C-alpha cells in the first residue's frame, strides 16, 4: 500500500477508535431492545444503568456524587442570588405561577425515571435578562425572568420549557454527558498519543476534535429527546403540547440576529425541532385531550402571544 494512503487509513482508524473505543459494543445477542425504548410513540435511549458501559459510567460519574454535587451547586447559586438581590421572593406571583405549574407536572415524571419519586424538588426564579432555565439532577429547577418576559410565555409554554429541562434530569443527560466527555477525552488522548508516536506526526488535535464532535452529537440527540419527553410530561399534566411549536417560533424571532452552525451547535436548529414536534403531535395531542376529558377533534386552536423583539 502507498505510504500516504497507509498513513491516511491509520489516521481515520485512530479517529474512529478515539471516539468510539471508550464504549464497549454490545454483543450481537444483546442488541435487540438495547437501542431504544418506545413509550406511547416516543423513542428514547434506555437509561445507562441498563446498558453495556454502565460500569464505566458509574466510575466516571456515580449517581450519589452527581446528585450531591448538584445539590451543593444549586444551594450555592440560590444563596449567591439572594445575597445579590437576584432571587425572586417566594411570595412573588411569577414564583407562585412556576411552582403551580411544577406541581401539576411532577406527578407525571415518574414514568420516565422511577427515581424521581424520591427527588427533593425545588423551583426558583432568578432576576436576569438571560433567556434560560434549567433543572439540575434531583429536580432542582430555576427559571430566569428573561425567558418569561422576553418571550411572553403562556402557562403552556412555561410547561413546555419546564418539561424540557426536567426531561434532561429524568433521562440523566447531564450525568451521561459528564461520563461521555470523560471517556471520549481519555480515549482521544490515548489514541492520539499512540498514533502520533507511531506515525512520527502529531495528530492529537484531530483525534481530540473528533472526540469533541462526538460529545456535541450526543448533546444534540439529548436535546431532541428532551423536547419530546418534556412535551409528553406537559401534555399528561394538562398543558397543550402545541405550545412547543409556539415556543420555538418565538425563539426563532428572538434569534434572527444569527445562530451557530448546526454541526458545531449543541442544540438542533429551531426548524428541525418544530418539525419533530409536529411529527409527534399525533401522539402528544391525544394525551392532552385525555387530560382535558375531550376528544382530540374538540380541542380549540392553540393561542399564544407575540414575542417581543
């Protein structure tokens, strides 16, 4: 073989090995039902505790350590926000609104992760212009006033955001991302160093970049999963899943100034998310209709607000 092609093949092999070698492939007889679980038309990856590679995951990010770390970080963030006057008081109508929505959503979280029934749920609101919200492991939720005010969110749209963020915690995406980042980082470093020594050329940058792109791919997949699981939870709780479409249309208006390139973004594009939600509306709308005790064809059209620029 020509030396150039030999080296090129070696580089490609190392990149693939660096990005995939950290996870042992399941045996052929274990592959059925390992790739996804379908609940009422929504396909998700099984929680890693039931998959090959869970031993590495528990070493890299044990559940108890992740939950404890999340609790400490959340407490520190709320304490700092209170000191700086950024923690909205519990008596504020917006805080009460968020907590009322959460109380309806929380009972429907257990079907996606049984551990959620032991979580110590918290919901707080922070004064910030940032358009953001999050849910840490263990059910610790925070909204920023910016996302409510700038998007003029309805209760259904707040439920879509809250369900999405809760879904990340339920499906253990943060823990998985931490484990995958650790694993791919280690694999790419080892693979890159070994290949560099053999070729006499430093290719660690290529293998590290490949590892980073793999982690980004996982993140985009997690965002897609969280969109659907979150709307499933919201719909079962009596919130209109069509709010997810309105939400991303509002986000599109807000982001008209420019968006990151899809390949290098940890989030799918808004149009892609809307298309996925629309494709699952035949699954989501019946859940919402059932919560309201009416047939799907008797549901009124969804009404939203116009996002402010």
